[in-house]
């Protein structure tokens, strides 16, 4: 039986708390996800933008994600902050 873990497989829930960056600046922190429970399609990231006093939640489509940096704890988007 193969017991060695695959270091490339990760739970999407491990991304919670990661910084979310547009191409030009930070957007906020990843708070959660919107998942279609029938198809298991991960459709949106729930991002908390702003500081603790003036924060707001925004939904960012997963199609906007360019990459994830596990080392930097960061989700990089393909668009500018204004376009998000």
C-alpha cells in the first residue's frame, strides 16, 4: 500500500486566511468559498476587503485566479483591483 503523501495535493480550505492580490495591489483576505453542493463546482472566493472597522465581503470568481503561492500564503488574480 502506498502511504507517502502527495505534496501537490492540498485542501482548498487551507487557503482560508491567505492574502488575495490583484495585479496592482492587495484586495484582502480569503474568508471562504461559494461551492455548488450538487456539482462541487468551486465558483467564487469570499474575500474580506478593507480593515476591521470598514471591511466588506466581495465575491471573486475563481476564473479570475491566476495562481496560488503556497510559500507566500497568497492568491494572485489576473486582473487589476479596479476590474475586480
